[in-house]
C-alpha cells in the first residue's frame, strides 16, 4: 500500500516536489555489489526479529512517482505491458523470503558470478562487454525483498472480473490437491524476458518429489484460460522470462487447446513437464550477456552455497492490483477460503 501526497499549500508543494525527487533518485541508485558493513551494524541486524510474512503483502506495490512509463525512474527498465485504466495487473506466484543466511549466500553467489566473469575477461586477448549485474535482493532503500516462482504471466484483469478469476483459481488449486512441499535449487543461468530487453540471473529448481510445480502451473493455467487469459510457459507473445522463449521447442510442445487465450475456455491442454523452466530470479541486467558468459555461469556450482540448498512453499499468492490474496496449500477449506480484504490479509 503506497502513501499518496496531497499538498494543500505552496510550501507543501515544495516539500512534495523534494520528496518525489528523492524517491526518484533512490529508485535509480543500484545496490553496490561491494557493500561494507560494520560489525556493529551486522550485530544489530542479527538481533532484530524477522518481519511476519503478511507484512510484505501490505507493501508489495512500490510508490508511484510518475503517471507515465519513465525508465529513468526504474534503473532503465521498461514496462512490458502499458497501463490501461480499468485493468488490474495480476500475478500468481510462490513467494520465497530468504533468511539472513540465505540472503548472504545469494549475495555471495552474485558477487562470485561478477568476479568470475571479470577474471575470465582479463585473460582474453580481446575483452568482451561485462554485464552490469543488479541484485534483486533489496529495495532502493535497502529493505530485504521476497523472491518468487511465477505461476502465471502478468495478467490484465478487469475490475468486474477480479472475483471470478480468484474463485476460478481457488477451485483449480483445490482440484490439484497440492500440499506443502520442498524444492531444491540446482543450476544457475541467464534467461531473457520475451522482449529481450532485460536478462535475469536465475536459480533453477529441481523437480519436486510429487511434481508439485507442474501440477500448480497446470491449475493456474486452467484458471487463466477459463477467464480468457493466456497461460504461462506455453509460448507466444509475452510469455517469459524463459530460456529459448523464441525458439520452436516450446511451440512443438503446445497443443491446439493451449495456443488460444480466449476461445474455448473449458478445454484443458495436455500436461507438459516444464521443470527446466521454473526458476527464482536473483539479479538482472539490461544488456544481453555474451554467449561465453551464458556458458560460464552454468558451470558455477550452486551446491557450494549451503544456505541455498532447499526451501519450502505452503501458500500460493495471487496479487491482483495492489491486493495480495493468500491461498493455503493442503486442504479444501483453506483453498476455498475467503479472499484477502483491503490490506490483502
């Protein structure tokens, strides 16, 4: 939930202008990979209790500092889908809030990727461009950010269709009968968004014991199709980020029923194993890394970072506009519970 400034005098307007300028400056500032903290800072942070998970739902939407798409306010990033009045950008996902140990290992992994590329580049007779990697671990003000595994595209849901989509999603997840589960992280790689104007450094995920990720994705895609929206990881415009999202590989896997986003909303596509596509984005850069760097990161052993061995999921989150709805995994009662209120609780 964002705070909105309402200036009611000339002095207030000056104050508001200064605050907005400060927010814009903070949003463009990139966390340096070489952060130095004093022992006192580290000790004080370790003594603070972790924030409850619901706290992040309240502040899942950043403060808007411009009414138009201005990449300069977002580190050069461009909005993939233009904002349309009456449409609510929505996303279904699994959330991972790294612990302090996990955050430290993620940061160390990103540092090692940067250092490994720079060392390799120094041995080349003709140096290559080195990616300018931005971690996704903190907000512009330095607060820890939750990471996620996507279960839908960014869907544009109209105001009057929000309840119908949420009900359809809860019903599909209940039928999928997925309970809380663990995942193990495996390979590291870079994948682009569909427009290929941003590249993500991501952690791949091994296939869970009961194939929970594929089952959840099928349930979320079914709910999206029933409400006239495209599914995730089926190919087509806007489907990403995913490796090879412009290749014919995904197209060959699609069935006729999965190629449409509107049409027959009740036909379920044939199941496809998309384990190789599931991931958690930990950093990003604007320019496409050289093929040599794409191959290099694949050889970095994620197993050497003990804090990144495994994590668990017990809730599916559906963010509709600025409201986050939590759908517990495990039983019919929780899956069909009421949606979040004004604050998403």
